[in-house]
C-alpha cells in the first residue's frame, strides 16, 4: 500500500503536460493544451489538458483524470506501476506500508533472502573481477572500459566449484539454491552454477539484483548461461539493461532490442545507451508493454542469419496484437556475420545509428513475412498472400495501420481494396470499453450529490467555507459524496483536486466518482466562483431537506408498527417543525 501523503507529494511534483507529452503530442491552445484523444477515434482535437488544474478532459468521449489516471489508461499499467513510473520521472522513491496481517508481508519476507543472496553474489563477482587478469583482458579486448563495467556491475566467477564458500550458509541454506546460484546434484552435493564466466547482473525495476547471465571466456558451452527462473526472476518479464537505459530511452523516445548482454554493454560503451536485451527468450507481450511505456519507436536488432530471421518473425508476431497507431516498430538486420557488438566496433557509432535509422518499418516487414515463398505473378501465390495476411490482420487492433495495410495489400497484388476486405474482413475498431459512449446529453442529468462531489473536487475549500452534509444520506451517489467529504475532512492541510481523485482510488464508489467527473467536470469547472459557491450552499440545503423528508417518513412508518419512544417522538416533532419552515 502506498501512503496517502506520498500520492499528494507525487502529484505536486509531476506536471501533467510533461507526462502526457511523453506519450502523445500536445499543442498549446489558450491556457490549455489540446490533442486528438488517444482513447477514441476523432478527426479534430477534443482532448484538453489543463496545466492549472492538472487534469485532462476529452469533450468527445468524456475521458478525464490525473497524470496517474492517464498513465494507467494509456499504457494499461496498474495503479502501483503507474505511481512508480511517475515517481521515477521526478526522482522520488515510492515508500511502501503494509499492515501486519497482510499476506504481502509474508511473501516479501520469504523473498528477501533470495534478493540478499543475489546482491552478495554480485558484490563477490565484482571483487573477483579485480583479481582476474584473464577476465580483465577479455573485457579490454571487447573494448569495455572500467567505467562501463562498473555501470553494469560486471564481475567474474572463477572456474572453481565452490566460489561462494566465504558466505555463511552458501552450501547449506536453501535460499542459495532457490536463487539459482547454487546447484544440488542428485547425490546431494552442492556447487556453483556459474564458473569461469564474466558475470552480468540482471536487475528488476527497483534496481534489485534478481539473477545473472554468465558469458564463458574462451571455448566452452553454453556460450551464455542464465539464471534459472526463480520466485524473483522470470525471463519473460525482465529485460537486461533496462534499468541503466531508461533515461536514454525516454530522452530519445527510442529503444533498440538486441539479442545479447554483450551487445547492450558494447553499444553503451560507444554512447548508445538506449539498448536492452531479452534473456534468452523471444520478446514477450510483457517486454513490449514495458518498452511501449517508455518509447515511441522500438527497433528490433537481429543477426542476418537464419536464426536471426526466425527470431525477428517471432518478435513480429508478438507485436501484432499490441500495435498502436502512435507507436513505430522497426526491424534491423545486420550483415550475416555481424552482431551489434562486432558491427559497432568495426564500423563505429555513426554507421550503426545509420543502420538503426534505416531499419525496416513494420509495414515493410509485414509484406516480407506474408510474401515469403509466394510467387505474386501467379493467382495461387496471391491467394496464399491474402490468406496469410488475413491471419495477421485479424490480430491488429490499431485502426489506421490496419486500414492502410489493406490498401497497400490491394496495390501490391493489383486487386481492389474491396476484394481484399472481402477476404480479410473490414477494419475492426477497438475502443476501450469504458469509453464506448460519447458524453451523455445534458437532458440526462446527474444527481445533486454527484454534481456536489465534483464541485468539492474542483474546489475543496467549499467544505471549510460552507460546511458539509452532517447526516447519513441514502443512495450510492450520496455515499460517494460522503466519501469525498470524509476524505477532505481528514486532510490536515490544503489538498489539490487531482490528489482528491487519486486518494479515493480503490473506494467502493470510485467508479461513480469517475462517472460524475466525466459528465460534470466541464460544466462546473467553468462555473464562476460565486455561482459555484451558491450552487454548493443550495445543494447543502436541498440535501438537508431530502434527509428531513426521508427521516420523517421513516418515523411515520415506524409509528404504525409500534409506539415511538421519547427520543424518537422528540426527533419527529423537531423534524416536522423544520419541514414546515422550509
């Protein structure tokens, strides 16, 4: 659980304009910024971002929220992940608090020894590197400086069976086996997994060591050896070098995905700090989602041999369901005998970056894939291409790219677009479920309670100046209003509108609060202060009247079942007097 005060601190440090511009281009329009809404299709900009209120609002689909809301909605991230992403942008560390009865604590306690083993091993391997002339010479021959080696925490595991002997419990404590650093044979003997290898620590998003890759020096198999999957390390979730590359990736809004650890290190040595590597697996959806949150353009770099081509096709197939019209995917194939490490050492940084800039766009590679082993001069070949295209187009959710590919297929095959659509189908417009309807018309009014809670979010000072509903109110909208009231009353100081919304995230009626904002934000935000004050004061009176009427009715119904007691009778008479006055 993230502390409430941290959420407020984060939102006070984050600028929503900067945050959203990391994902979509914004244009200044008066005091606000505008863009075409990323949450629904539109031709003219209706998506507005207020730097003063630190809120965004779409006049077309009603999407509204804070910087946290935008990151969650746009990237599909969870709340904690979105908070961590924004905190990282402004240099804040996310604190965590957990109650003693939460299972999270128990799980963390169980994982802590594994993190500790990996951290100790990394420090040990780094120290061993200093004393190994063989490993130092190997890195020097690969052009790796001491500075870059330190940046990636490179180390060395001597070619011995029990290198970790200096650590207490290394060959008796099960944590060393669970962390993947020690192996136990069928006979019960325990020994080191990594021996005679240059060591590459693998870090998670928090910078914790969770595993290793080891590169053999000289002859030996396997050339690269990775940690096995453990409770803290899943290959399909992690990318080597991402922790070190994040800043460069954001600056350039571009990332290169390579195949080996050494490629990442070598590129960094030459000043290309925006490269990451998969960990001996195909690029997964989780990998892609992480990278798409950071960069507009993702370039896959593969060797030009058959294995590289197979890997490229797997990456291509992984991209299909995640394509977005605002993102670019490209495929770079180096000469058959080259990899990024060897190429940049032989040809230099400028030549490599030229290769990156000229990488094959997704659309071009799409035609390479569907046209593989097909003779377009024959009817059979064109039919095969259309059939293959259908399989891939069905997975693409990016509407513009999907439509353009249909037109391009028709042009390349020399057929009509209608024929292509008849075979592969029309473009499917995928929208976010919550955004399928446009903003409801004003003749579909929200309840008074819903409008009042929006007024309180826009101007939390209304409570201090005019008070709040003091009685229990029936109805879901009324309960949502009371949730906002309770939150504001609990605050010891001023609270911003965006903080109010985010602090209520997770509340039972949060969806009602979001819906109220979606429908009433624009009208109330542009209401002059004196009119907003009058609306709120009038709302308090009307809620009080509603409470009195409902309570009188309750007491009347109760009196038909039994005789009212003295307290109930006094209350009934008092409420009747108040009702007559109003």
